[in-house]
C-alpha cells in the first residue's frame, strides 16, 4: 500500500504536471502492484489530476477504511473507536462458535488458539484502552461459560483467577490488558538488550531532539526522510545493499549536514550520532565503544 513505483510531482500552477518514475515498470509489475497498492490524495487535488494519476499507475484511490498489516491506516481522536473492529471480530468468532455447540474443552481450545491471536499483532505495537481490554475479557469469559444474552449462566471462576497459569491454580487463559503490557514491555526489552540495532539508534536520536528524527505516515515515507538526510545508500557506503530482497531504485540524494537536523547537539554529539547512523552495520559504532566517546566524558561511568 505504501510503496509506489512513481511519485506524483506538481511542477507549478501553470506548468505541465509530470510523473517522475522511480523504477522501471513492466505490465507484469503493474499487474501485481495494482492489487496491493493505492494512492492517498489531499483534498485540494483536482479530480482530473486524480483520474490521470490513477489511470497512469493502474492503482486505486485509498479510502479512510484502508488497513496496513491489519491496522487502520487512519486514526481519529478516539483509540477505542479505531480499535472497535478487533472487538467486533472477536464477537463474530464467538457467535460462530456457539452455533457449533462446542464442549467446554472445545471452547477453551478455541479461546487460546483463535480468539487470542486476533489481537496479538495490534497489542504488540499499540497500548489498548482499559475499557476495550475489559470488554474483550468479558466476551471471552461469557463464551467460556456458555453465556448468552437471553441465557446467562453462572461463572464459577472469575476471569482474573482463570487467567492465572495452571500451576498457580488458574486455567491458563490470557488477560488482554496484561498481555498488552507484556507485548509492549518486550519492545523495551529489545531496546535494552540490542542497543546496536538501527531502530534503537533512531529512538536515541529522537530522545536527543525531543521529536521524531525521521517523521512519516508510512514506512516508505520514513525511508525517504532517511535518504534525504543521510543520503541514498550506495554500494560503496554499504556493500551488497542493492542486492537486498526489498531494495528498489530510489531517488539519489546527497547526505546533508547532520548538525542542522540536531542543532541542540554539540560537535562531539553530532560526531557520535553520525557514527551510530552508519548504513553499513560493520562500520556502525557499538554501544560499548560509544560509551568511551568524548561525548560521555562528563558522565559518571562508575554506576555502569
């Protein structure tokens, strides 16, 4: 949905509009890309220009209901309303299962193997509201004990107790709120245990600037921001980059002065950041070596 073989560029109000190709395309390429690709236009884009671009690229216009990796591409003010589709999917699954007249053991297996998986990816990257987690827990509990709107059965064990591991006397079910916190904590654990990863370095750079270093509404847009600041990687800078599986032909940008992007950093800080943002992992400074950089000379390292 985010990778485009061309970028629309308006040259001026009275000038001819052109499409700048980023990669050579064939009929077969467009045949595959028009299925998974779409374009988002601003409200000010003329309708005729929209039709021309869509016709040239053989793509469809993106709607407000589009999703990327199962997550809505557009978010409103209410996180609960945006994530409502997950609760609806869970509820639909439970209603379908009720029609199959599953046994208690069958319901337990379906909750653990199907219902919990529906929200797994979203919970790994998004903090769910407590109210939504409570509703998901209630749906799972009602399904486990066979409760219906017109036939409410007694819950012999609270869902909080049922979510305990079996060796602690529980039933091994998953509490959605705790699972959400555990998934997000796992991201923090990766940040602590793998400080030399590229995404960890981007986060550190954002903490220095107190704002996003490479802002963007999509992966492709963020990638272009990276190339505009650090320059488009070449085989000389990163041997083997053009043979990577997801590599495409991108616009060629020269590296910019990093000090302008982080004006709050001094020369030593800019030097450290530039070494942390090297494309080639072999040339990238490690966290251990970075601690000996002059930027941290005034830091009390006895506590580490």
